[in-house]
C-alpha cells in the first residue's frame, strides 16, 4: 500500500469513526415532521403515507426528480448518439421464449404496482421500474426491432412524465393555490394522472439508459 | 419476547456483516466482472435490509432499479469498454469476445 | 447493545467510507462508479435507519420518500457517468484515469 493510499485510508477511517461515534452517543430525536405527515395523510387523497409524502406533501421534489430522469436522457443523447448495446440474437432459444412469456406478465405487474401504490406499498416508481426491467429484457433478447413509427413515438413517451407533472403544477397555480397544492377533493385524481404519465416515462427512460444512446435496428 | 429480540439481533448482525463483506469484495476484487456481479447481490441484500427496517416501497425500488438496472447498466458498459479496448489494441480483433452480450 | 437505528446508521456510515475510499484511490473509472453507488447506498441506509421507529410503530414516511427519490436519481447519475466513461474509453483508448502511475495491484 503506497503512502498516498495509506493517508487516504487514515483520513477516511477517522471520518467514519467520528460519524459513527456521533451516532452511537447521540440518540436521534424523533422528528416532528413525521407526526405532521402521518396526521395529514387522510387529507392527501391516498392512504399510503409514503405515496402521500412523495406526490402530495413533497411533490416539488418528485417534480425535480422526474426532470432529472429527463435530463439524464438528454445528456446521454447529446454525447453518445449511437447505442452502446449490440443487439445480438441470443444463442439459446430459452431466453427468447422466456422473455416472450414474461413480458405480458410484467406489464400486468407494473400496472398493478402502480395502481396499488395509492393505498399499499407500491407506486409510480416501482411500476416504472418493472417496466424498465421489461424493456431491458426485451432489448437483451433482441426482440425489439423498433420501426420508424415507434421511434417517432419515443420522444413524446419520454417527455410525457415531466409534461404531465408540470401541467398539473401550473394548473394548481392557475386555480389560485400554491404550487402543487392540490384541492383535497381532486387530489387523488391529480395524483393518478401524474403517476400514470410518470410510469410510462420512467419505464422508457430506464430502458433508454440501458441502451445508452439512440436505439438502433437489429443487426444480423 | 426475550428470545424474539435475540433472533432479530442475530439477523441484523448477519445481514450487516454480509453487506459489508460484499461491498468490500465488490470494490477491491481485481476482476471487474466479478465486482459487478457481487454488486448486484449487494443490492438485493440491501433490499432485504430495507424490508427489515419496515420500508417496503424503498425495498421494491432498490431491488428493481438500484440493484437490477444498475447492474445491467454496469455490465453493458463493461462489455462495451472491453470490446472497444480490444478493437483499439489489436487491429485484427473480432467484435465478439467472451463478455459480449 | 446498540438499538437497530444506530446499528444500521453505523453500517451506512461504514459503507459510505468504503465507497469514498474506492472513489478516491482506484484509477479505473468503472470502479469509481461502483464506489459512488455504494456511497449513495450508505447514505440511504442512514436515512432509512433514522426513520425506523421499531417493530410496533409505523415508520416515518418522509425519509422513505427522500430515499426513493435518491435511488432513482442515483441510477440516472450512474447511467450518465457510464456514458461518459464509455466515451472516455472510446476517445483515449483506456478506461483508467492515470495510466502512467504504477500501482501494485491489478485494479
């Protein structure tokens, strides 16, 4: 181990010891924000407290997160036009058959997770993650041969999440409330609209993150 | 009640030690392919830790996105870098080496 | 014995330290990205450990929401970082940052 590495190791061990000591000696105080959040869940339109916090109380953070997803794709497309993944036909038929059986089930599972997120653990990000995994399998099994019409559809699909979220945010401003303060009667409707758009957008974004560029046609 | 607390403490200890060992192995093993595979396993163990800490939404997001998709991204990039390095260092290299997807 | 919150928070801090060490020390870009991910996971573990209230009470939903946001942002950052690393690999022919420094292990 060289001297430089030893020095860095010493500094990091000191940092970890100091922080761990603080945690061990100071019992964390129960935050009052938790009580405030859990007490206001019935007025948020959903029953799951995490979804209520994510999409209603801290909706602005989620808006920025969907924007970060969008920006990641913009960044990747601006620097690496061509796809990183070589769409190669897999050697075994097992992968292709398995993926063909699994894809409809994954679509159902993604929709179910998204719909369930209002009252039970789940939500838009979990459903979108399952859709993203479906897209990755689809690409890896070389079953995805996007025709030109689908590639025209790709950009609207990617921007659907951020567009829907921004539209709802501006709508709440025009109706006279603060930014992203939903009227309690329509809160659930607005949350479902945002989550539905976000599921599709997150799935498409995660698949394109995996492809690493613009999707190509299948190469034989 | 006393024996239940001990079993949960044992689970905590085993889980945390396995997590730390997996993370250390993933960061220091010389073979990057092994490192990414152990990182995927690390991600799933972290999802287990989220379930233990009563965070099921976080567990679902971590298992799908944090472990699975990040692992797929890392493997795809590893394969692309190795392929491009082969192409650069050897003029006669063919595109499909052992790690091609 | 420490209670669960403190145990998992200390584990998160140790993970953060390991990831930081890997990010600083190893020259290969992919290993730095692995280190960045493990640092992020350590921070998330500290968050969720702070939100833990025991087996009989509802947990605190605010850290859970922050961590879900953090996981998605971390995967976006990883995707962008990997695209950058691939471009560096294409342009310079290597994925290591300092190829002319002698290291004594095979990382």
